[in-house]
């Protein structure tokens, strides 16, 4: 029998490890990234960890993907000026380190910031 450890984000959902949660619904949780790359840097994460990246999520549950995007918009409006960058690192060589799909919401004065 194989057992799979819960992802770090599932442990945040279960409140086994602390996080600065800024929004939560039945299906998603949003919390500040522990290593922020922008004045506002929030991760929006489905509570289910069955999808490892955004391509799997889009193929299997587009409504949940739409909820992630709507949550990103809400966070950018609540915590910044409503403008935001949405990043899904997809695959190790693109910088993905947690294989439980998540959107990076980056906001707050990004006019000067280049992509990447
Ligand atoms: P990825 O590199 O997979 O696109 O993004 C993973 C993100 O999760 C990174 O930006 C990293 O800083 C963040 N992260 C990793 N562990 C934790 C944690 O325990 N708490 C929080 N709040 N963020 C984390």
C-alpha cells in the first residue's frame, strides 16, 4: 500500500501549520506567501489537492479554476488597487515547488516590475 503525505497547502487548510489567511470559501483558501515577491503576494489554493497544476485543474474542473480567478480579483481589490498579476508556475523547470495547484496573486505597484 502506498501512502501520500498531505501537501504543505493541505496542512494549511487543516490548520496544522499556521498561515496568514486572507480569504476562505468552501472550495478555496487564500493566504500570504511566506516569501513575498511583491507588496501583496497571496496564494489562492483549491482545498482539494487532487490537481497538481493548472492544466489538470482546467481540464477537470473549469468552474473551480474560475473561482480561483474570481478570488484573485477580490483579493487584489481588497488588499491593493484591483490590478494584479496571476502566475501559475507549471512544472519543476518553471519554478513549481508545490504540486498542489495554486495561483500566485501579485499586486501593489507592479508597474516597474518585469515578467519573471
Ligand atoms: P511554487 O514555487 O510552487 O509556484 O510556489 C510555492 C510557493 O509557496 C512559494 O512562493 C513559497 O514561498 C510558498 N510557500 C512554501 N511553503 C509555504 C508555507 O509554509 N507557508 C506559506 N504561506 N507559503 C509557503
